[in-house]
């Protein structure tokens, strides 16, 4: 499987062209899914810089990015702020109702959403989004419901893979590359 695998499926590529919102679970998608606690109980999470840069590239191209997570963590708030993500929802056990509310707020349909999650609380959103995505470490039943299973693991570039693929599907890739190859603004 290569990074371009989703683009080799013409039906999926057509659906990717309509995406305006990328909504992501956090643990297991933006992180490796491990929970680390210091002796004083403070939680620590590791985030991949490739994923963060991909999110920034998507936002520059006009996409909206949202985080919808079941846990409530100051680390996630800090990460969302550092990436300029305005739509952060923590402590959400059932993701689909929150995703529907966000779509109403933004004037979007679920067909315009790509959602990536990795566990049971995510399956409604994965199933009803325009493009439902999961990561290789997700349980089999989650993978079976998804339109696309990323090549990269959560916390190890899966979100960057999604971002790059969306940029390619919507014709933004050459401009992104040009910015970095030639210093265009």
C-alpha cells in the first residue's frame, strides 16, 4: 500500500474532493494511543510534528479542522491552540452527535466531512462521514466500517497522510510544494 492508495480508487477520490472539514479523534489518531502519567498524576501525550504541519497546510488551503475526543486533557488544549484549531471538543463519548452539531454550526453536510477515529466511540462518525478513516491499529470492526485505513499508525504520521492525500485530491499539492521549493508565499 502506498501513500496514494486512496487516490487510486476513483469513487473515494471523488468523495475526497468534496471534503471541507477534517475531524479527528485524538488518542490513537494524533497520538500513539498510549497514556503516560507522571508520579503526580499529570498526563503526558506525544504528538507527531509531521501531523501538526499537515494540519497547518490543510488550514492554509481553506479546510476546517476539528478535534473530538473522549478524554479531557490540558495537553490536547495546548496542542489545539498551537495548531490554531478552533473547534476542540473534549469529554465527548458519542462522536456522531457532536459531529452533526458542528456541521450545522459550519453550514456543512456530513458528506463534506472526513472523520478519523480508532475505536468504538468513533464508529458512528466513521460510518456517516463523507469519508470515514481509521488507522492500522484499530480493532477489525472499526477497519471494516472505514472507507480508508491509513498506511501509517496513529501518532506516527497517519494524520499527515490524510492531510497530504486531501491536498492532492483537491488540487492543492503543487502549490504547497511550490511554496517550499521556491519560497513562494
